[in-house]
């Protein structure tokens, strides 16, 4: 894979380059080590592209897991204990969800990484909610979001979001006082 674009959200590029130069080098190396051609294994059943060979997001995620594992990046899970004190007195439902958790794809030295080949809402959730949650819990201080650029997303199933769309929304949304520094990396095959 290759890095096609980068966007510095809330000074993410500057903060990460200064505080995590070794880790950003590992991130760039991991991205470049993934062979997207080996992940073109999904045969489309969609009406708009029947029979077309596409990149399989699950296969790509497995390749990224191997690439980051070589330099000891690890996933981080946190258990979710859902509150019940807000339930109305006449409500008898249960909020406990045994095994409920949130997970960050990769973490090292308080720098978190999410690799996202899914729908648009997941990209926004990662940067605008999940990374803030993991910072508030003391696991990360900054984050990196790795997403496809439009030309790469076009080689996947319909509905996969992409860098250009995501960055436009982040720029128009602006930075809130709870946002952490995040480097958005757009990748292509």
C-alpha cells in the first residue's frame, strides 16, 4: 500500500511527529508493507458490479494486524459497564451486557491507531468519540486514523467511506475542545 494523503486534525501531524517519531516511522512502514493485491479476493454480488473482484476489508485488516504486530503494536480493549441509574423507576429492563467492550485496533506508547474500511459513521465515531474515550481512560494521548482514498474505496464494496469525504466533514465540523490530535492517513493500493 502507499500513503496518498494526510490530514492533520487538531494539529495531529505536528504533535505525532514531535512526540512519536519512531512510532510514525513504524506506521508508515506497516502501511507500505501491506500488499493490497493479495486482498483482492472478494467477488462482488452487488447489482452495480456483479462478478467484479474487489479488495476484501477483512483480508486487509488481517494484513494490517500482521504488519503492526511485527513492531509490537497491540489492540486495547476496555470493558463497558453501562449505567442503570438513569432508568425510570417503572422500567424493569436490564442494561448489563456481559462482555461489552470498546476496542482500539492498535496502541503503543499512548498513541492509538484505527484502520477503517467501513461505513462513514465508523470513521467519524473513531476520531470524534472513541479516541476521546480512550484518552479520557488514560490509554492514548493522540491518534492515527488510516482510511482509503476514493480511488481505493472504489475497489471495495459500495458504501465504504473514504479520506476525501471524511476530511471535508472534519474541516467543516471544526475542532471541539474535547478532540485529541489525530493524523488522518489516506491510503491507496
